[in-house]
């Protein structure tokens, strides 16, 4: 309505474009984070829902030793079980001609003819099984692409000690393996681990499972979803005679757990990170608008004298903030959309979806925009409001001189004496402009918190890798044997070429119980002086295996509510299912799985054997030709169920994590930089504008530009470093919250804080403060002192 | 022109446009109450040129602020056309300032980043019966400087823009706070001439405050202030032309 005032606004915006740009970028980053993460969250959630529906994703998995199909009918009658399907599934060793090392895989049976099935597959290439051959296979798409496998080719799998030739009829994906992990790893590696779907009749034949199954997948009645625990417990009881290894609800299924964790995490971060940025932006904007309103005190008085209403004057200043909000919102939304497309692409790399698309979510745009405007208004309110309190006659008088007098610190004479006059000046200024200083401290706090969280995240990953893969599990190759075997199996492996060292393992799966708490998990038996798997505590000390009793991982001990010295009962999944009592001897720290260790001799005795082996860990000769010979032998080795190349696994994991860390740290430092830089530039420039005459007077007195700059630098260092130091514990808290939120039975992040992290965060805070100060110094250097001296009171 | 002059003279003898009755104003400065005005009773007649003269600190600006609806008295009443401004709400005072009063400030108070013309628009855009901005610019002789920013104008020119801005709303009452205070002698006289013309030709009631007694010679009536009180008041039977004033 008031056009001339709008022109005034436009010109003022042009004049303070530098500062506004700084604030706009803080808002834009906040909105961008929100839009990007929220969009990615919605994209992933929608893709997950669609995919699970398309594949008819199961609600539970029950793994058993072997159950006759006829016995399963009773399962359908359990209250809460809507439908179920038996499957045969076994680990397999994949022998590809052009690949020297044996690869790992999982074989899963599917109906011979296409029919609606749970955990169905979506074909990507080729077709479903035909009637032409028994030995047809559908390979999971990622593995097929990574290894150049196409329909029409023959591949070889080692199944039940026999080398089987299978004809590839198609490639497929399934929601069950959206995040496909091989054993013992955390990131998918499609080159080394595949899923192979075979005909049910073929599986029955190869594994001697005629009319039987070793896995049941099922769906729960939606209306009884709340009682799923009871339903699953009944199913477990029913199948107990057939040796239940595990009962896995969808919630705990590995792929689903990783995917759901990622989605939930995104949702949480989409709320937290933007809030930090927008809060900082609001605070910084508040300082700027307050300054602007104060600077225009006389203009406001004049406008009021001319008959402008409070509302019109208020709206005028609000528009200033709003324009920043609009600019930040639009810019942030656009960048956010671009970033969400990028994030969605990264997710495509880790998660296999049929149709993960980056979509435009208008609601998210609108909300991002609205939040940005609210933040801008909140930031402008105080400044605009303060000017309305003035009567026009009062507003026309120059502002009374700023508060003088001693600050509190000056009363501590001894301390005060320690400061040079330059520092005293800075301290006084900081304490006299409390709102502005508080805003700067707050911004620095948030910036530092962000840096600390990020650095801790990286440190935590590094520590995790080191703890889990270099100190606890140190083998090069792990072999899983078919069932438990005697000492001669170990001797046989020791004879293989290139094996420098081999250690036996005995895995015994079963149910742990302690009072009302129970859990299915496996005990790993190790040699007391094992070198390839070494239990540690969080301080990195080796935990010696007791001659009797168990070493529980902390997470498992928490689940069972046990402490060292407590007794737990353990019912192994064995034909006899004799319940044993064992003592919890020690608690070990572990960040993966729910490991339980015991002395292999003790465990063997518990199982009623003298010495039993179910797996072998190898340390190998690294020379390529020796390794090639070993791999060749391993491919032929009977009695081996799975072989995992841990060296490659660790390499892949390290590479993936480091790659992501690099991007992560880069983005984080830029984001924190935006906060630090924006805040420091803003508060210093406002400070400088308010003290133009003072600065000019100092120049007239003979101070150099640099010594005047130093006065301002001292102030920004004071507020920034205070904020940064206060931000350190906040960052620690954020990391702790993140680690707690993400922790699950599969993987947990340690919360590690080393002095280096504090150092880096504070170091960056100094760097950003100096960078921002360069702008202020430039302004001081180019300031027209004579003009500044003429400024009328 | 003669008719206009006659109309103005007739109006001068009629009802007062504004009446201050027993007005006092006290400011609270921390714990000290500073009495700025005591017991001011003054009529401002329609169409007159009134000068408030006194040394600095005598309460001139406070009176002007009270007349202009920028402040409220601590005691007493300020009646404008029978309406007491002392009881008026903020909204009513805003309306009053918008429709009835034009301010001219000592330091012009132009909005620095608006051109001369835009500074006038700031005022016309909110008034109910404004004059044309360009016409007012012509009236103050600044039609050539319409697109100049305040920083590109001399002090006298800025003050003329300020006067134009006040007149553009077409107010009844023109209040001028030391309008020549920041100007040199020659420029000051031109500005004074402009104010006199507005009074004589357009019939505007003009109140000028000044510490310069010589300026008062152009006024119809001079009120002398000292320490917040009216010390004397005199009718000026033969106001001199601004060109003849010497200070």
C-alpha cells in the first residue's frame, strides 16, 4: 500500500545485502536440510511401503533345523497368524569361473510355478522358472550386475557338498533384501554376496528336504498386530521339537532394521538440524533488525510525526525480516530439492528398490517456507517492537548514550588487572551489549555443537572399525562348517596351502533364559589363547576366557538383566534340547551383534563332546599366488557351508565408511562455517556500525587500522570461543542421543570423545572467526573517517 | 492574492484553532522528575503566524510536541477544535498528526534513501486529501531536484523538501521546529519567505519555534518562553517581510 516506504525498504535491503546474505544463507541451509532430509525421508518411506506391498513382505521369519510340512498346518491355526509359507534356505558357496576366490550366497527356495508368495521377487531380467529343467536359478539383480551374470548363463554353486550347475533364467530383487548384507558386515557388497532363488523341488532334492522346510515366513493378522509377541511365542513353542534357531519379527529382520533405522534417523535429523540453523538465524536476524530499528530511530519518529500508524511502521520493519525469510526459504527449498535428489541417489547405491524416486513434496516445500518465515518474523519482532514503544517525540531525540559504568568483572580487581586495556575494552563492550553477545555466543555454541557431533561421529566410526575388525575379529578368512565336526576337520584346514594359522570355533545356537528374560542367540566357543577373535572391554583390554562360564556382550547382558556371577539357563537347538545352567563370568564390550563367548573346551563338554568344531578362522599368507591356490582349494573343500573373505569385507567397509566420512565432514564444516561466519560477520558489522564515531575518533587519535581491527577481533574471539566451548558438551550430548537412538542388536556406535575432537572444533571456530573478521577488517580499512566523525548526534 | 490575504486575516480573529489550558509537562529522568513546562495557557488562532521564542531549555520543543500530538501533557488540556488531545488515544493522535498537522524539523528528518519526490510521497500516500507531490515541489521551487536524494541536496533544499512534505498533506497546522536553525542566513531567509507565503497565501496556521528573536519579527504574534513558562506575549501589528529581517 505504501509505495514510497517499500522503495525505502528495497534500497535498504540492497544496502545491507552482505549482512542479509549471511543471514539468508543460514536460513537457507536450515530450510535446505529440512527439505532435503524430509524429502529423502518421504521418498524412502514411500518406496519402502510400496516395495513391501509389492513383494508381500513377511511379518516374521522362523528358522528351524528341519520341520515336516505336514506339521506346519497347526501353525495356520495359531491366533494371529494370517498366513505362512515354508521355505528351504541354506548358505551357499559360489564358484564363478573368472573369480579366483569363493563367494558367499544364500539359496532360497521358491514355488516351481509362479504363484502369489510371501517375500516375493520382482523380476528385473529374464523370467521365472520354466518346466524345461530342474536346476534353474534366479539371481539377485545387484550380484548379477556386479558379476556380469545374465539369463542364459550357467553358474556353479556348492550346495550340500556338491558342486551344482545351475541355469540362470532371470535376475530379481526382493524387499526381503532391500539392504543385502553378507555375514559379519555392515555395508552391502554386491560383488561378494548374492541371493540365489531355486525351485522348491530342486532344493528338496539337493538338501534332502523332501516334504520338509527349514524356514517359515508368515504374516500376522493386522487386527492382532498388538499381540504379535504372543503369536510368535506360540509359533516357537509349536515348532520347538524341530529345533528353532531363531524367531525374527519384521522389526528385527536385518534388512528391515537397517532401512527402518535409516528412515527414522532421517526423520529425526530432519527435525533437529534445521531447528539449530533456524534458531541461529532468528537470533542473528534479531540483532540486525534491532540495530536497523535503532539506527532509524529518527526516521521512525518522523514517520510517526507524519501520521503513520504503529501498525504501518511495524509492518515496514517486519517486511525487512520477511524478505530475508522468503529469500532464505525459496533458496533453501530449491537447494533442498536438489540435495534430496542427490541423497536419494546415494540411497539407491545402498538400498535396492524397484522405484526409489526423488519426488517433489509440495507440503515439505510449504512447511519449509512457513518455518523460514516464522523464523524471520520471530527474528524481526523484537527489533521492530522496541521502536513502537517510543513516543514519536522521544523517537526524534537522539538515542541516550549507551550504558556506561563498570561491568561486574571489574569488581574482581585482581582478575581485572590481568587484562590489557584492549581486552578490557572488549570485555566491557561484550558485557554491555548483552543481547548481541548472547546471540553470538548462541550461534557459536550451535556451530561448535554441530562440529563436535560430526567429528565424534567420524571418530566413533573409526573406533568401531578398529575395535571390531582390527582388535576383536582379526582373521583373514572365516569358514563355517556343515554342523559340528571333530578335531580332524581343523587339522584338514591347517594342511591347506597358504594357511599360516587356523583356530577352531564352535557355534552353538540356543535360547538363553534369566528369570522372565529370554533371547535366542549363539555361543561362540574359542580357544582360551585365541589370536583371531579376542574379546575386549571398552577400554580395549583383552578379556581372558574363563575355563568355565560365559563372557556376554554388554548388550546381551542388558537384555537378560544379568551381571557377572549370575546364572543363566541355556537350551541349545539340539535333538535332545537339554537345558543347561551356565555362569556369567565376564562382560565384554562389542559394538556388533550380541556375542557370547566361551572356552571351546568348556562349550564342547557342555554339548557332551570332547572337542567339537563348527567353524575355522584363518590367517593367510598374503602373497597373491599362494592365496590363489588357497582359494582354489577352498572352492573344492567338502563340509564347508560358507566362506567369508573377511579381509575384503573389512576393506570394503573401511572404503565405504571413509568415502562417506569425507563427504560428511566436508558438508558439516561448510554448514558450521555458515553459522560461524554469518553470526560473526553480522555481530561485528553491527558493532562497527554502532561505533563508527568511536572508530573514527581512534583513527584521529592515531590508532592504526589494524589496532582498531584488533579491538573488534578480541570481541568476536571472546564471544565465539565462549560459545564454542559451551557448544562442546552440547555436541557430545547430541552424539550421545544419536548413538542411543541408532543403537540396535545388530550394530551400535561407541560414543568416543578424544581431546583431538575438542581441539578440532575449537580450531575451526577460530578459523571461521578469523575469516569473518577479514570482512570486518576490510570494512574498517575502507571506512571514510571524516564522514564518520561528522555524524550528528 | 488580496482575497486570500483577507480570508486569512478574517480567520485570525475567529475561534482559536487550538487551546492549551494550564498545561504542564514533567519528565521522569531516573529518580529525578524534571519539570519542563508549568501552567501554559495559550490560544492558537486559525490562520495566524505564531512564533514561540526562548533560549534552549525553555520548553519550546515540548510545547510544539504537545501541539503536534507527539506527546501528552502531564496536567492540563490541549484542545484542538474542541477535542482534548490530552485524553486522545494513540490511534486518535496518529489520525490527528496525519490529517491536521504538518511538521518541519530543524534537521529536516528526510528519509535518506528516498528521493525528494519520494519523501513527499511518504507523506501524501497516507493523507486523505493530499496535494499533488509535483505541485508542492514546484511550490518550494524544487521541481528540478525531484529525483535527488537528500545527500545530493543542500541544507536549504533539504529544508524546503521537508516543508513540502509537511504542506503536501494539506494540513491545517504547520509546526516548524527551528526551521532555519541549521541554515545559513541567506538560505534561512528563503525558507522563512516560503513559510510566510504558505501562511498568507494558503491560509495555513503556522507555528514556528526559534531561539532567534529576530525571526519573530515576521510573525503575527510572539510568545516568549523562559524556564518552561510564558514570560510575555506580544501582538505584532506590522510583521516585516522575511527579506527585511536581519540576524
